[in-house]
C-alpha cells in the first residue's frame, strides 16, 4: 500500500513548562520542537488529514534523553480511514565525548501497515561524530520486537538494531537531516528513514520538507512492502 500525504500546517503553541527550562549553556538542558499539520478539502471530495509530531531532548553532562511522539490520521466523509501513532523514548549514557551506551523503547500502532501494533526494546552502543556544521550518530544494538497482526496472531522475535542520525547545518537558516533505522529479525526486517530539509522563517518558526519511507520485508499477500509519507510542515522550536 502506497501512502502519500502532502500537509500544509498551522503552528502548535509551545508548552510553558519546557519554555521556562530552555537549553542551558554548552547545549545542556531541554530542547524541543512541535509540528502540527492539517489539510481539509470539500466539494466533490471531502477528506481530512492531520499530522502532528513532538520531539524533545534533555541533555546533561552524563545523559542524553530523547522523546518522540507522532500522530497521522487520514479520513474521508464516511469516517476515519486510518491512523498512525508512534511513541519512542531513548536514553544515552555518555562514556566520553563520542561514545555512549543506549536503551531504546519504541511503540507503533499503524493502520496503514499490515499489523495492528508493534513495539520493540533494544540496548547497545553508539558513537557521535562532528565536523564543524555536521553531526552523525551511529548505533548498533540488540533486543526484541513484538507484533500483533490484524488476524489476532502475535509474533515475538529477537532483533538486531542499526540506526543513524545525521544533521547538517547548511546555512544559518537551512538544515538538512537524515534519520534511519532498521530492526533485523528472523521473521521480518522493519526499516524506516526520514529525509528532511528545515528552513528557518523567523525566530523559532521554520518550514520543513520531509520524505519518509517505511518498509517491511514480510507482509501478507496483497500488501505492499513499502509505504511513503511526503509532508510540508511548519515547525516551532522551543
């Protein structure tokens, strides 16, 4: 199943609690960004698409904690067609400036995908590299994944997780990013990647162009292995 969503967005206001505890010197403290998109069409075709995302990072001298929440809903005049909800929490213990140990928990409820829900837990090793305006995090780890399919069957599998997070500050107002991971199991390999270009408009407000691909190596008959999501959003950093 191909899924292509083009989203023009409105601003999601920042929460005051995080705003008060802004990033401290040397990049320590809280950083967060919020996106909210809405497309509504009427006339011969009545459809509504909602796309929301929240990213938060807390950095201390020894720890780096990341939290992500995503929501996507596509509906028509008959009712909701499908929803996608993702939650992820990751913690990094810094061994030194470049090396760290990580733990990652991820939950996904995706009606676009060939399963009801899927969650995984992994631990492993990561390394951060920097070059002036560029940053790259690479991770390798192992753990387990747990999937419930639409027919009620459940699959529990051991996995190896490979992940990369790349950011390049092209100019003062433009940033390129690539976030990707793959979880390799004996029954299925689940992979995702998101390519983004963020353009600063004014102050904390930016526009973001992104293209996401989701792939499963094993899917039910009649189901496509690759889904894609294309979006144009406004982002508020706080």
